[in-house]
C-alpha cells in the first residue's frame, strides 16, 4: 500500500467544529458543479431537536413511490450515514467519484467541513438520479449551507436553546434563525412551539407569503403510548379526518410529535404515499441512536444522543414511560461547550448512578473535563436529601461501559450525552463494525 489518500479523505480533511456561516461558498461550489441541487425536488427540515427523526420518517415514507435521497448530520460513526438513497448509505464509489469533483472547488472556496459535505451530498443525489431529497439543517437555518435549497416544502420541528453562542440567548432569537429557511410561497409544517417563538415564525410567514400548517391546528395527534418497541399514537388530518392509529418504532412521546410533523409535511407537499400503505411504512423506519434499546454484554442498554437540555428532558420522560429496570446507570460524555450541568441534572433524576467518561471521537480540545463534572455532581449530592450514588470517573470509554454494566447488574445502562459517545459506544458494544470515523 502506498498510503495515498482518497479524494473523499482529502475533501473531509477539514476541522469538523469550524463554523463559517453564509451561503457564498456553497453557492460558488454548486454553481461550478452545474447546480445539481436544482435537478430534483427537495424538502427542508429545521429545528432544535427532532429534525433528524422527521427527515428519516419523511424520507422513508416518500421512498415508497420515488427515489429519495436523505441528507442528515451528524453521523454516529461512518460519514456515509449522512448521505442515503432509499434508506441505504450512498455507495462508496459514488461518494469517491463526486468527492473528486467537489474537493478542488471546496479548497478554492475555503469551504468548511459541513459545506464540503453538503456540496458532496447534493451532487451525489443528482448523480444517482434522485427524484426527491430530504435535507436536515445543520445549524440554525438562515445562514446554514443547506439553505441554498429551493424546496417544495419546509418543516420546523421544535425550537429550544442550544448553540446559543451562534443562535442567540432567547427563544425569539433562535426562532429568527430557524425561520430563515422559510421561502416565499413554499408551504411549511411547524410543530408545537414555545409561545415566545411562534410569533417570530408567523411574522416571517406573513412577510414571505408562506402558508403555515401547524400541528395542533391543521393536524393533531393524541393517545400516545410508549414501549420498548416504539411509540403508538392516533393522528388526525385532512387525509385521515376521522383519525387513524399509527406506530413508529422509535420510543418516546417526542417521536409521536416528530412522526406527526413528517406526515403533515408530506401531506402539504403531496408526497404522501397511498394512505393504506403508511402504517406498514412507518413501522419500518429506522433511526439508530435515538432511545435505541439493545442487549449486549449480558446487560440491557439504552443509547440516546441527548446533547442538550431539551433532548435530556425527552430521554428522562422516556425512561419513565418505559419503566426500564433499575438500577439505572448513566454513562455520559459531552462537549465542553454544551450546557452539561443542566443535562446532568435532568438525567440524574432518572438514574441511580453515573459514570463520567470521554468519547474517543470527540474533536481534540472540544471534550468536557469529567473531573469537573464529578465535582459538580458531588456538590449537587451534598445539597440533596436524596442523593445519587457517588459519581465515578472512567476516562477510557471501554472501562466506563464495563464499570456501568457491573453497577447496573440486572438493571439498565443508559448511554447519553452526544452523537460521538453513542457512535463510539455502539462500536464498543459490537452494534456495527469498525470504519473510519470522520467526526460530528
């Protein structure tokens, strides 16, 4: 072997955490490529949490009748997870061929990792003959590279505080950035949003002539029931005016909300498959690392990429709904810039012990300090009448997982805190085989 790097390796050899907002670089690259993103129809999905699940559901249903591309981020372990065609990871030869075209343009434009990945995905979809692409916003919306799209429909799933250094310190400021994906005259499905955020989206919709369809107004869901196999709910809309019962194989009350948004988006864009087929299609949706229940190494595990307080709150509620066996032991590692004290507070309410660790794939210099987190939890324990067990620090992930399994005994190990952690844990537990990791 001569050790030569592939075009894909060179394209992705950019700092993952480097963020440079603006559409100039992505526009320049795509124009040089012949604007491949305009050769197929698109759906564009934004929000703080849940947008990946909405994309997965929408793409899975739409693929019943069309060749559908799915672009999401970040990946859990393999870069190709981000770029899917009718549910399968894009072929390696397709990605390599397209990377050879994108890489010189990305280098010339000074593109970021995400911009380079976005141009690659949009070109790969065109080369594969995709008829419809479902694209997840990377960060924010207004200045995100995916906002180069001219979609036939948009969705904004949730709005909460995350990435505050970029999006603002208030829900209205975050909503302004998210609302930037709304395009003149293009219908948009929106979820159940905070009172502070909703007026911002409504004002943007008035300015751009966007017909808003709202969950809770044009459609609704109810009778949510959660178990280890997924989430059942009743959905009512113009397609099912009397209501119908669905089940999506993703546990959590929030997944009923996400699936309902995906259904509403497909309805308003006329991408809904035969209604008689929707039940079976929903039950085949897969979205790993989101309250993913597995059995490995003689223990019960729940893996979830909860990486902000809203995600942690959803996971905590799901643990209650599932009545997962106790003791519950939390294994967690987070990025330093995240609101990790608030996340720990939420997750420790539903767990009996915590093992603090690091994820091998965390970008250099970006990971938290587990010892700092232990000091925080020790202080928290001292002020509570009902304390949790003393926190344990195992900076090696394999050792942390083994220690948690020992502490859990016949109970449950919960792995949560970042996509990096979940991807690394899935590898360590043998859920998928090793492959080069390209970061979040």
